[in-house]
C-alpha cells in the first residue's frame, strides 16, 4: 500500500474537490473554540514562578525523566505510555519524511540548550554561554528581554542579565520557537501564515490554562507551537502541492486532513507526530500533534493527556476562526459550540476572552520571533 508523494496512485493526487457525505451534507469543518485569559503579556506569563526552584528536574538522556519536562525518556522508560502507543507510521508518511531527512535529527543548538535548561545545576552564566553559540537564539533572548512585555527601558545588553530577567521558562520558549523556525524555513507567504497560526494557537492555549486548571501555561504554549509542524514538513517537501491543499481548504467545506490524505496518502497530524517522535519529545506532545483534529480520541484519552489535547484542539479552532489559517476570519460571537467544551467542562464565555488574548498579544510575538 505504499503511496508516493509525487507519484499518481489510486486515491492519491486526485483532483482536489469538495466532498459530499453519504448523508447528503458536506464533510464537517473543524468547529470553533472557547478559552480565557487574565490579561498580562503572553511571554511575561510564561516566566511566572520560573525561578531556579521552579525549574524542571534534571533529565540527562540516560536517566528517567519527568514526563512534563521538555524531552522524552529513553525507549522503554514509560511502559504505560508505550502500551497505548499508536500504530507505526504509514508508508506514505515514511516516504514523505524520507524526503526531509535533515529534519529528522534534533538540531545541535536545541539539544545543547534543552539539556542545559533541564539541568537544575545550570547557572545563568553557563546557559548564557550556550545561548551565545547560536546567534539567532542570542538575538531573540536580547530582543525579548528589551521588549515591552517586560516594561524594559531597553538597557539589557548582556545575555546573562537577559536570562535572569526572562527566567528559564521563557528562555525555553525562545529555544522552541527557534526550533520551530528551523522547520518553517522556506519563509514564503504560506509558511508565514503557518507560523502566525502556530503563535496564535500558542497564545490561545495558554489563555485557556488560566481558566481550565490542570495544564501549565508553559506546556500549553509549547504544545500550541508544535501542533502543526507536520504542515511545515509537507510544504517543505512538496511546496506546490501543499499550497494547493491550503488554497482548497480555504474555499472548501473539507478538512485539511482529508485533503492532505487525498493528495499525499498521509496527513500533517501523522507527519508532525512522527517528527516529534524522531526528536524524542515527550509522548504528550506527539499525541497533541497526532490527535488535535480527533475529538473522539481526545475524549477517550487518559486523564493526564486529555486536558492538554482538548485545550490545543480548542486553541487551534479559535486561531483558525479568527483568520489565522486558510479560511477568512469570522465574527467571534458566531463561535457558539465546540466538542472540546464538554470535555473540559468549559463555559462558552471562554471563547471571547481567548480571542482577545490573540488580538492583544499576537502582533507583539510576531515582532519578537518574526
């Protein structure tokens, strides 16, 4: 059943078109979402409580790790998670990822910095030395420390001072943003839209955590940032074909998942999850990438994963509803339902507050991260 990304086989590379369901209606489109916030700058919120005593536990690669910290444990370290692991990737997914081989290895800068951030013995001076090895991360750290988010006077010029001002959680988000940018590297108009969607989803997800307890702001931001990495990989491998999928998603009732499967034999959810698996990111982030379009699977997930999955699914929907995706923006008060509201026990009022967070914070983040 191998399907080629570029070859023509049954069911793949057919002309993309809207589809009518057996019941006579069109295929349902992702519903909207609801969430909340308390105001405050988005990156500033990430740093609350990010003192040394709140830093993640040490997690060298050879030791078991906290599942809520940034990278995954070694194979076999989490038998329960492995028992529930999804089936292996499809041949179409493997073939597509084979055409983006250089993305399958976590970049050296990210490996070094994330290890340093995960070690509670790391001092600001040591972390500053690691940051200084990557000019892009260094520029982001200094720019963020001097941004309006921190009411800065623009006088932070030393990277060690910047790290103290920002805190470890915010530095981690900067490293992850830089990492995401290594995948969104084509830097054309479509990838700029994918990047804005990732940032908007992160903003919405962290806003939701201020109302829906049980997920940290940092985890929500990270999951939102990484949830659609598969789209960037697909566009990197086949830019013209993926641009067609994006354009048709914008004018069709069909979902991007459906159109991607028709064109490529796989979809961004599978590709993104497999990339995060190759990078040995925690299973919870792999699950977010794989399941954020599957409400039934989210509702059936373990208690530990369900809230994060539902929050990112909601955030993804509200970001798209506001026009940060292939479809035009729609009035936020028309978003009246979403299956994740019941999963989270969230009131409809959260949607407006989450939308407000995007409107207030997104332009500032784009200014910092590009």
